C-alpha cells in the first residue's frame, strides 16, 4: 500500500513537470515568433524618426484654411491677456503734463469740420450744378435703389478732419458690403497681389482681398517687407483699431464669405473667368492678374467653393473728389543691398530735414504723420512709402488717409522700433492722441479689450489670432516709454511737444493754392538715390531748433 502511494506521488510530480514544461515551451516559442514578426515589420515599416529642427530651417507654407462661419463670440476675460503697465512710467508722464488740459486741446484740433456735401453747396458757381446732378441721380435710381444709399451717405459726410463721424452710417455701410448681392466682378489693375473689384446691385463698388493664410500664420523672418503677402484680416483689424484710437481716417472694411462659383466666377469678366480651375483636391480656385503671386502655385482656393475675404469700400472717384499721392519722408529704401535709409541712421533727421520741408513746416501734416506711424507701429506695418490725402477742400489742409494696411499683423515676436522714429525724432504729438493712449494704457479698459469688442461684431470674427493681443499691449507700452523720453527732453515743459498744429517760423508759409510739395519731393528723391548707391548725403545744416507756435 505504501509502495502504491509512493508511485502515485511520483507519477503526479512527473505529469506536473511535463505539463508546466510544455507551457513554458509554448510561451517561449510564441515570444520568439512575436519578436521575429516585429523584426520583419520593422524592416518593411521602419519607425518614423523624431522631428529635428535643423539649422536654417524656414517656415512651412501653410495651406489655405476654410472660412470661419458662425463662430461663437469669445469673452475677452477668458483669454487671460496681460497688460503691460508700468505705474512709475505712467506717473512720470502725468507729472509732466499736470498743467496741460488734453481735453481742451483736443477740441481745438479741428475747429470746423466741413463735409463734402456742405463744401459742394457752398462752392461758388457749383451750387446749381450739383443740385441738377442730385436731381438726375434721383430720377435715374428711383426704381432700382434708394435715392440715398449708405455709399452716398458715407461720401457726403467725408469731412475736412476725418473720413466719418456718424457710426450709424458706417454700420449700415458695413452690413451692405457684407451682404448685398454682387452684380459683376473684375480684376483690380495695377496691384501687387490678387485684388478684385466687386460691383454691387446698386452700381457701387468695393475692393475684395481674398484670404490666403489662416489667422495663426506669421511672416517668414527672411522675407523683406516689400515682398510680404497681404492679409485680408489685417485690413479689417486696422479699420477697427483706427476707429477706437479716434483717428477715423481708415477706409471702412468688413469681412465677407463669398461663393467662388456662384458669386465670383458666374459674375466675372472674361479675363478673370479664364483663370478659374478646379484643383486636384476638388476645390474651386482662381489666379487673377497681378505683379506678385499670381500663378497656379499661389492660386486662391475655396473649401470647396467658399472663400473668406475683406471688402473695402471705394473712396469717391478721384475725378470728382481729387486725391493727392504724397511721398512719405520716412519711407524705406526698398532695396536688398542698402536696407537702412538716412532717417534710420540719423536721429536728427526730423530737425534738419522734415521740419524744414514746406509741407510739414506748417499746419497739421507733421502731426498726421506722427499719428500714422503710431498706428503703424501698433499693427507692425513697415510698408508705408506713400499716403493719400484729399485735394478737394480749398484753403483747408487735408489729413493723411490710412490706406493700404494689408501687410500688417505679420509677426507677434518682433517690434520694429524704427516705425516710431518720427515720434522719437520730432517729439510732437496731438493732445487727443496722447489722451487716447493714456486712457488705454492706464485706464479701466485696455487697448486689446476695446479692439476685441469691436472686432467681435465683424461677420468673420474672430478676425485676429489672440496671440496678437499681447504684442499690441507690449507695443503700446513701448510707445509710452518713447513719449516719456520726449517729455524728459523738453526743457521748457510740454507746451512745444503737445500741440494742435506745428509751425516753423524759419520757413515762410505757402500761399493758398500753391503746390509746396514738388521741390521737396525732388530733394528727397535725390537723398534716397544717394543712399541706395551707398553714398553719403550732404551734411545737414547746423540750425537751432525753430520756435513752435501752439494753437490751443
């Protein structure tokens, strides 16, 4: 009996050993097979290498995104934008201007704002002509469109101090620009990039700039400012920023989503219609005609046929309301070899050059130039070579129209302080401009909050990538630093810096009606030509700072 028990235990242990050994053998065999299959897979499908940022690597060319439709409004407080506020800097500025009444000075900047309609009716010998013209307009448009549409109201209210003042008229105009049916489309001639002229059912026109990049795309640092792409949303954002800064000199612009096939191709002129095609991705595209980026590689494509863009109202025809094309004394060289202009190398350029030019020696033009460059610095616009002004109001100096802002908002990581050199060199500023900057710098509502609330009303909101907001706050802080530097340099207080008009008593005023620009433009062209050839311009004359008359 004991022997039987002994053998039973032995047999049990042997069976267990064989069973578990068999399991171990199977497990090892399966693991070896798995490893072998992995080796085979790795040979046929190698694992991707981690992305390595290599020296000199350039930014990728971003594909064209679909338009933004029915995006929910985002509360500004949820963005967590930090304000760049230096309380000591703000206190020092307020100490300098403690005896200056900015609000009272702002009232004297435009003593009489005469509109185009008022000017036409008061012009000698023109009253009867314009009454007849108005009567003919009423008879012609009686059956098709209202007698006074938003375009006509906007034109009639263009003033001697700003482009518009009635927000209700502008809001109606923006709504019609974004919704009114399009009658026909043709190419805008002479542009560097794709622009289309839209003619609406009321026979009024506007410029359409299609979206090429998404909101997050930034300019390649290796690109020159004169070769940069234009951004449709930059035009929209600049119009709103110009408005909240109180300038009101930017042309009304709004976002719109169009149907490439139904609204553009179907209404396009023959020359434009030839450029439409369907891409390999089955998206509807067109090329257009322009100087840069008008080829198949840079075509404008929808998703599949919807395309977002900006629509900017046309200014009145220049045969009826003439405009002057002014060269900026602070324009850049537009040269790859000589990249720095004279004004970028000589901090006394404003004293010996600009303030002694006839068109800037008297009146509002110098202060208009400062306003323009303050706005350009905030939006990062380096491409300001000319500016336009109305030449219709007799004996009334005209302001600089804030046109052509498509190359703005290109980078958030770079602040080009050279754009602010007119302010830093001339050290003059309007009371209203300084008051507005102080309000947004130290007031309860920040600059970007006011801009965000204004942009939220646009049909293609959000217009800007939110990463531009910290850049705007940072640039506003830099402007306030340079304003403080100018105030610190004023030996006789801020009375010669904060002015409503600039007057250089050493330069005689030009009689009304006489062209004071041609001679100065020729001298400036000669100076620029010397700079581009690598030669030094003549030494500036050593003249004392002229007396400045403040008309407040």
